[in-house]
C-alpha cells in the first residue's frame, strides 16, 4: 500500500498526527494515523515552524504522561506474580528503587524551588524562640551550679 504524498497532507491530517504523537510518543504510529509518510512528517517538521511547534508540544505532553505513569509506579509499585513451592502463586507489589531515585534526581531542583522559604518574620520568630530556649538553659545551669 502506497503512503500518502505530501500533496494530500491537509490541516486535519496534521492535527491527527500531532494528537496521536501526544498520545503515543511514536512518530510511525502518528504518521500512519494521519495517513502521511514518516519521511514527509520529518520534512514538514524541518520546514514548517507551526508544525514543529505542535510536534514539540505533543512530545512534551507525551513525556509528561510517561512521567506520570512512572511516578505512579514509583509510589504504588507494580504487581509481580511470585511462584510458590507448592505450585501456586502469590502476588506482591514490587517497587523499583532505581526508578524512584532517578525521579528524585530529575525533580530535586523543582522540589527545592517550590519549597516555601522562610520569610523574615519567620526567621525573627525562630531567633526569639532560640533565645528564650537558651535563656531557660542558662537559668537551669545557674540553678544547678548554685545548688552544688
């Protein structure tokens, strides 16, 4: 079966391509869904800034979806079937430490940037509490020294 040429590439086909790319992150499947060749899709990406922007946005969407799936696996584990000696099976949740650590590395900067910073009032309050605590400790130490 001959794939569609670039001449039959309509706005609707390009929208189908981008939508499928966002759902699958797969250029070949996206081209098939849109009825265009993979080669034409890449040519168009290089020539058409609007199509390239749609392509990049679709890839971003697809990778965000993938990341959500991986986060779910890291938090909730994946089911694993474990054979028993008696021939039966047990099911357990398996957690990938490697996946979790990789996700932590990827998002460390984001998490730190989104953490609330201490405002000056908070810092002043903390200093005051520390001062009061140190004062109580000083008085306790003085009382202990006087008792000896």
